[in-house]
C-alpha cells in the first residue's frame, strides 16, 4: 500500500486550502498513491473563534470537493478535519474519509476536546465552541480495516486499543500539536501507540506557520514495531511511503502482545457502538 501524507499551510480562505490540496494531488498523481492524508482543521485556521464561522454540515461544499478529488484521482482520501455543524447547531471537529469513487466511508468527531492550561505557556479550550463526539471509528477498505481519531484523542490509549480490537491495522491521526507539546510528546506518543497496538500509525500535521497557529509539524509514519519510518520537519511538503501490510501480522505473531492479554483479569469495556 502506498500512502502520501501532506503537510500543508492553512490559509484564511477556506477555498484556497482546497485548491492547494488539488494542486498537491495533481503533483503526485504519477506516484500511484493509494491513500492521501492531510492535517487537523485543514480548511480552518486553528482558533476556537473560527470554528463556528467555518463550520459546514456534512455534505457541504468542502465535503463535496473532497469527494470529487478522491474520485478524480481514484484515491482513498483522509481529508484531515473541518468544523462540522449539525442540525441542532452543535459544532464538531470532524474527520471524513472517502474511497476511490468519492463515497464517504469514515467519519469521526473528536471525542476528547483539547482543553489545557499550561502555566507560563499555552492556554487553549476547544470546548468554548466545540461539542465532543462519542464514537470509536473503524472503517473498511480494500487493504483491511483502518482506525481514525483526531489529535488529542490519540493521547488516550484506550481509544487506539478499541480500534485495534475492532480490527484496525492502521490508525490515521490528523493532528495539530503545538510548540510546547510537540517537542515533548509527539514522537514518543506515536511510537508508543504503534508499539502497544502493533499497527501502523500516521500522524499528519499542518506546516509550522498556519494563519496564526504555530504548529509543530513533523508529520510522521510509524511501523508496528515502533520504528519511525519517516518524519518531516516543520516545513510545508509531503512524504510518500510504501507499507507492507503483511508486516502487521508478522509482528503480532512473533511478539504476541495482543494475543497475550490477560482478559481473565482485565478487559477494556466496549463503547456503545
């Protein structure tokens, strides 16, 4: 399976972000990529006051463009996240995934909202404008099952384990770590989740300076053994990698962490869905 992770700049103009995505897809079309991923709040500068302003319902203009691009280039497209508004007016940080025909096959609303207050550092409160999702997201592809969560969700190991228990061999994580949490936790968190769950994990970020939000960047791909296959720096660009899906089974067979769990002593409770 060949994957491309795009680390893009986030522009104030929603339409320009989608136009830039189209340019990237045009540039890499001869690479015969199967899956393309982009980062969190891909069309919206990452600020709580922007989320209600940029929000669209499922099936809105951005959604239609993502669907069209997936079909045009015959790729699986993990379209980062965008603000979604539901029929009751609630706003969510939502990720959509489309298949090669442009059909939506995955949707995840961020479950764990990024509400932090680091003394002398960063204060951010997504719950000022966002509502929390409540579903563990796993979807089917021709390459097997994949899991999907968003940035702060991935800090909670129970969620990634639930996705793997439901069959995920790959976990997609659109994210936007900042300049405090990024250097401290980005690499170790992604390597730990991949190692514990013996799966591929893909963390896809925006580039460093994106319309006022200073992102860590460092989009990366980690193997089921916990090795970083490739990691970017902070600059705009992309990486393309081939991954061996048989390697998931090989690692799980040779080091049987998942099979060796003591479910007679402990068990992770399934969510409602």
